[in-house]
C-alpha cells in the first residue's frame, strides 16, 4: 500500500457557528494550520501527498493522503497504522488540538452505540418485572396440630416440634421475600440507569436536531440566493456585489489549495510532461483535462467548479514552467546519484 487516507476531525460542537447558524470559513485559520503542521510532523512533509479541508458537512474536517514510511525508511502501512500507533496518534492529535478547546475521547472505551428504542424497551421490561415482584403475596395460613394422646405424655417435646415447624415455614417465607426485594431493588437501579441513559440520549438527540435544523435553514437560505442569482444571470442582470465577492474569495481559496496540491505532486519523479500529467490526474478533489486546440492543461475543483489553467498557478510561489523545470532537474539529480551508488556497490562476490 503506497498511500493511506487519514481523517482529522472532531465533534460538531467543537466548531462554533455564526449567529445565523452558518459555519465559519476555516481556510487559513490557526486550527487548519495546526492540522497541517501535525501531519507534517508525524509523517514527514515529503510523505504528505495531499491534505484537503472539507466544509460541506456539519463538521469541518481534513482528508489527507500520506505515504506510510517507517522511521527506518520502509514502506509499511501495518507498522505505521496499527491499533497501538492509532491510539497514540489520537492522543497526540488531541494534544495538538488542546489550544482550540478540544479533548481526546475516552481511551480504551468499551462504550457501544445504544439505540433509543432499546432503552425504552429495557424500561418497559423493568416496569413489568417490578409490577410482578411487588404484587401482594397471598398470606399463607399457619396451623398448629393439636397434641394427640402420646403427645400429652410429653407436652414439652410436642411444643418444641411445633415451634421448629413454624420457624422453618417463617424462615422460608422471609427468604422468598428477601429474594424478591433484592430483585426489585436491582431492577429499580437498572431502570434508574436506563432513565439516565434516556436523558443523555435525549440531550444528544436534541443537540443534533438543533444543528440539523440550523443546517437545513442555512441550506434553504443559500438555495434561495442561488436561485435568485441564476435568474438574474438568465435575465442579463449583473450579479450582486456580495455574491461576486464571495465567489472571488472561494476561487482564491481553491487556487491556493490547488497550488499546494500541485507543489506536492511535483515532488514525485518527474522526467517528462507525461509524468506531471499523470500526477495531476490523481489529485484528490480535482479533475484534469487538456484543451484539444491549445493543448493547455486545466484543473477543475469538483465541489465548487473553480477551474484554473496551469499557466495561472504558482506552486511554491513560482510559475508553473519554473516549478516543472525544477522538478525535472531534481529527478535527474536523484537518478544520477542513484546510478553512481549502484556502480559503487555493483560487484558480485561468490564464495568458494
């Protein structure tokens, strides 16, 4: 496995929203920079193939692709990502996110997802069992047999036998009552726990529903604005400056993101234009095409529709041509060094 996808995220409540319920734009934020720095620190900057911020869901999150290289330079996903290292990564990620008020989840948690209907079902069963256990027990009549002729000879013995029989029956009834009381107490305790779980789940559900309602409202607001903008364009009317300003910002953000992806792609072995083309076709979140007439390459962001000709991109702050030439030179230098190394160690030894 040459690449592993990594997800960096947190619970929705960790990300405050604006007063109208719409999310903040986290591009270029300290939180975003801290996530990128964490990836570079843990996996090495040269091994981070891509890192894309997604904000089209309730929780902002990063999708990254990293090359699983071990400390001794081996390519091994199972050594870099296993239960032990994943737990450590979660702990280290939580430490990196502490400045933003985020905390780690419970380590080694045995908590399992619990469906609300299971909680309600447990409560109904508890109520039924409690009703059965607390149902009044019919009184058992205790009787004493009168002494016969032989008992009259030794009344003290007869009295002792009758007391023993009565005590045994009373002890049996007391034990049964205690057992029922113990079961009732246990069920009541479980029922109280179920009620607590019900309250917790209800609060969580209310929080999710509230966020969902805000999100639906925000989407309806955007949909209305999008519809108005589409009609204005169709009628030949200019778009509102606010819409244009938003579009310019989105496109600028996507261009900066595209330039970072291209800069990372140029770190691969590039010997000719075809090598770069293959790398560009693999960029996550983008499609690559070439104009049939001009042969100019173009990247299009699949979510926003932002498109960029390669000539307008400046990966690493330099023109695309200069960045390409530098990549070709680096590859040639590596090839030359590798060739020299093979020549120095190319002898064959045969033992006698």
